[in-house]
């Protein structure tokens, strides 16, 4: 849970908040999302997720499996809590300077601060409110 904003350092490392590191563990996975952001999974959640992928029929699942696995990296935070994210993943998410790390239940997301702000404006809140009403939440 929660949302934290941090800047990439000169070596393109991102500080992961202690709260998230506690839940993610010593090693975790960062991969592309279908949204313009990155998803972060603990190894336990990653294994649950990939079990579902492996159970997909090969014809239906191969594009999904390629998308997920080919864009995934395993990371371990350094002593200061920073992780090195590949240039390809940073480019995909549009992260050049500042990022928002958002808790999303059993995973976290990493967004470019600019894209995060665009997606989380008042208009989007109205759309979310409508979805919540439609789903009786």
C-alpha cells in the first residue's frame, strides 16, 4: 500500500521504499505491465503468477508468456535500498527522472511521475467512481 516518489540516481537506480522492500523480500521481479508502467512482484507472488501462465494452452498463451518473461528482470536492492532497472524497462514506462512507486495489493507498480499524474487526475477519479458504482463497491 501507499505511494512514494523517488528520483533515479546518476546510475539509473531507483530507491525502493523500506515498506515495499519488507513485503517484496531480498529478491524480487520487475516486469512490464500492459499499462504504461512496471509491475513489481515478490518471488512468492511471481511464482503464483507464472504458474498460471504455464497452465495456459500454448497457442493462447505464447504471446502472453513472451511478453511477460522477456521483459522481466530479477533485482536485489543494494545496501541503500536501490535497484538497477534496465534501460529498456525505464524507456517502456517513460521514466527518465522521477518515479512513483505505488502499492497495489499483492504487487507494486512503478510509474513515471508525469504519467502517474496524468492518469490520476480528477477525470480519471470520476471514471473510477463510476466503475466502483457499477461493481457495487
